């Protein structure tokens, strides 16, 4: 059972937009920055979003993040088949004094 | 270019020990906190442990506290994870990752570079 809650799977057609949500509490998302990671099967995770809504260099602006209260979202617009992957949110939990991740969301581009 | 290369994984019996290493290059190693994150087969990411740049501050997940020890040798640009009293549920790919932050560590940090991972299997 993950501290952060993500919908296990989402799907959408190419070209469409999808929103992946991440729900937490005041001890984690509510008071700390959220980051998002993309992972393809058999490979290491890759940073997509940091500090809630910032993109590292090289990440397309089709990927955007936001945070409101104790929830965060990752939006992906103009979906491509190459976006099919697992997506994880992460943050620090100040009560646990530990890093925490969501359980992951598998994105299928139909 | 930042590179992180894990090693030391393998098959170990329950109750046994392993030491993982992560060789870092391409950046000033001692200036960065470092973390271990694991992923059990077919499961999601699980944060394991974190260490400050100078090694004086460490954090652990409850699932490994008292059994695992994170450390670093800044003269060798290497991160370690000593894993004792291994259990079947420790079976996973273990990734080392570099911490970045702009405001406070570790509360405001994220993982901007990851190694390729090393597989640890605990089984009799």
C-alpha cells in the first residue's frame, strides 16, 4: 500500500490529452514538492517534472505538472504511442522522514 | 555526462548479506545527496534510503531500518548499500539516484539521474 495514491491505469487515443493524478496528505504533497517519473519496461525511471511543475531540459512541453493542496497531476497532451509507459509521482513525507512514491499509473495509448 | 553504475547484486539466501555499490562520474559527487530506490518484480518504485553529500545525515524506509546501511566514500565517488538480514521481500532491482534540490534537502529534493539498476534476489 503506497503512501501516495495513483490510478493504476489510464488510456487515451493518440493526439488526445490524459491526466494522471496523485493523491497524498498534508505531511507529503501538502507541504513538499512533487516530482514525476516515466519508466519504460526494463529501464530505469526518468525525471519528467520536478518542483511540482518544472521540466528538465529535453522534456517536451507536452508534459506538464501541477499541485493543489494534497493532490498533484501530470498532464500529457498530444499523446503519442511512444508515451506508453508507467508514470510515478514522488515526494518527501515529513512525518515519516522518508521518500515516498505513488503506486504508478500505466498509460496505454490506444 | 552524469553516470551512475550499480554493482554487487546477485542471489543470496534469506538471512544473508550483500553490499551494493554505485560508482558515480561526470559530476562533483560530494556536492550531492544520493539515494537508493528499489523495484520488486512487477511492482512500483519504493524509496529505500538517502544520504547527504558529506555522509553525515541518513534516512531509511521503515522496511529496511536496522538491516540496511547507506554510506559513501567521496574520495572514490562511490555510494554503498550494506544489506544484512535479507528477506525474500527484499528481492528487487536496486537503483541509485542523484538527489537535486533548490530549497531544502531532502524535503524539497527530486531524483534527476538514475543508474541502470542491479538485481538482488533473495531465495533459498
